[in-house]
C-alpha cells in the first residue's frame, strides 16, 4: 500500500487499535514529527525510534483508555491532512478530549513528516495539571 491517503489512514487505524508493528512500519527511518507548544512533549522528533519510542509512547504513558476517531482525511499528491479526535483519562484522573489535525507527507509508502496541530492549553490542563 503506497497511496499516501491509504498510508495515513492505515497508520491512524493502527494507532487506534494498538498495532505497534504497523505503527513503526508506517514511518520512514528519517521521519520527523512536530508537536506544537511549550509542553514536555512539544518539539520535533527525528527518526522512527524517537517518534514511536519517545513521542507516541510518552504521550501514551500520560493517559489510559485512549480512543481515536478518524474524522476526515484529505489528500493531494504526497500531502495528506487528517483530523482525529482523541479521548482518554489522564493519569491525574482528568478527562481528555482533543481534536487533532496532522499534515502528513508520504513518500514511497512511508510517512516522512508530520506537523500536528492540537489544543495545547487543554493538553496542558488535562495531562499535566497546569
């Protein structure tokens, strides 16, 4: 599967379903993921290991009962814009419900870059108690 839209949908469904091998296989070795804001998770993650082991796993450690709902996907060429809703309970017990949008770049069937947009104030309050 190399169609950019299908690659991104497969990745989000794998994240939703906890399919770690598919998640890791979705990214190019030198992929980047930019997460906005001034949170402990904010920054640019470089390489599949940093994305999966540091960013995604780090976010997962802050929440329980995570569910993802894919809302929409638009693709043109190697660029795919996806919107999803994340729901969970934070480790502090707060309810977490956030809308996320990601601009994905896909080449040769692999995600090479992601710029994510989200409500960082809600994330700070729900996940970090700030």
